C-alpha cells in the first residue's frame, strides 16, 4: 500500500497582519496548520485557514481540491478573514503619509506595464502623497509652485480661487449690457448690475465656499479640505461619488480647476435674460435683486460638480415668476 502516498499540495500562505506570502507544501490541512503556525508564529491551538479571495474556511476535503499556489490566510483562534476586502479596508485606514506604503506603490508602478494597473497605482500614489494637514507655504512649498508669493496659506489661495470664479460671473453680467439696444433699458440694467456688484463686495465674492477655515455652514468642503461633487443639475446627488482634496497636493489643486460651480438655472440662457425682460416692464427699484443675486452668485443656484457631471446642454429650468419682483410690484 506504499504507492498510495498522498500528493503534497503547494500553497501560498500569509498571516492576518502581514502581506508577505510563503510557499508551503503539505499533504493535509492538519500538516499545513502545523507548518504554517511555526513559520508565521501563530499559535497552533485554535488556528484555522481561509481562502484569501473570499474568506471561505478550509476543511480537509476542501484542502485536497485546492489548485496549486492557492492563496491562503492563516488565522489565530479569534481572528476572522472575509476576503481581499479586508486588505482594502486596512489600506483605507492606513496613515496616508506612510513612507513605507508610498515606497511600495512606487516600486510596483516602476515595474508595471499594464496601462490599467499603472493608472490605478498612479491614482493611489496621488492620494497617498497627502499633505492636507500643512497650511502654510513654508510647510508645503511644492503645493505653492506657480502661485503668487502674496499667498502665504492654502486657505487664502483657495478663497481667492473661488472669488475669481464668482468675479467671472459678474463680468458676464456686465458684458451682457452690450447686447441691449434700447438706451433707457441699458441704463436700468447697468444700474442693476452695480447694485449686484455692491452686494458681492459686501459678501467678499463668496470666497468662503472654498475656504476650509470658514464656518461649516459657509464652506463647501470638510475641515480637512475634501470637496464632494453635488451631482448634475438635474440630480440630487453625484451617482459616481466624485470627491477631491485640492489642499492635499499640487496635482489635486490643479485638477480641482476642472470642477465647476454650475448654475442649475442657467446664467446666460435664463437668469440674465429674465432680468432684462423684467427691467423692460419695471424700474430697477421694483426688481427683487436679492432673488437674482442668489441665482447668479450663491449656493442657492450653484452646484459644485466634477467635470463628468457638468452637463453643458440646455437645463430647461426657469426663474420663479413669483420672485422676480418685489412684493406688491408684480403685474
């Protein structure tokens, strides 16, 4: 009966808290547990083994049906493994400034040839190299490359960045006057535009939206600087869960410039023409400027969206006719 000796099964095994795998040959699950416990310094009593992929616990019969080089995890008595998602969970909990993890990702990237895997590793590295906790220029000089020397903190620059966008909207309001032919109407429109400018200056061009130092109710980001896409104009949320932290590193700061403050009710197609139409029938003093101000320059009508969620076609949303004129002035 000597010819019935069982064939050795070759597997790759690791412990719960280590990523390094070891090749082990065994003829039974019992033998594998004994060898693995000694190799990985896991107490033998109560130890058990699960498949790396999905966490299925091995039995003696299952062990004999394993393919060569199956990936396994050796667990102590009270330890559990639910599959490779456990590794993902640990990665998410890792300190993103871990030099060891960054070096490992760089090493994988340098030897990787698959475009898809290179993209994934590149994105991982981008988020691992996070210096969002640094605020001052001297603490993160790389972040400030290409930024005027007058900006000494990240928050000051991000505030300016938002102000600049809002100023751009105001310029569009001003330039619309050139399309108005009737002198009297043009004068009323310019008078209205100046009132809007005064309100904007009073509100400091709403630069608070991008400033993480602002109070929570005034900013669009977390205290750490994370922004979340608010979804397309006709959706309540972003289905792709886009997010970005421009405070984290220079590349993220540059990428954030592709995100848009999108007008739900469109500025050029709807809001400004509606304002001009209202001025044809009433003086600027009768117009509800607060309503138009909110539509043009505030979060009441602006949504922060990832470029993928920015729909550039017609929105087909109209101004509320009940709010165009001051109370008692509407005809």
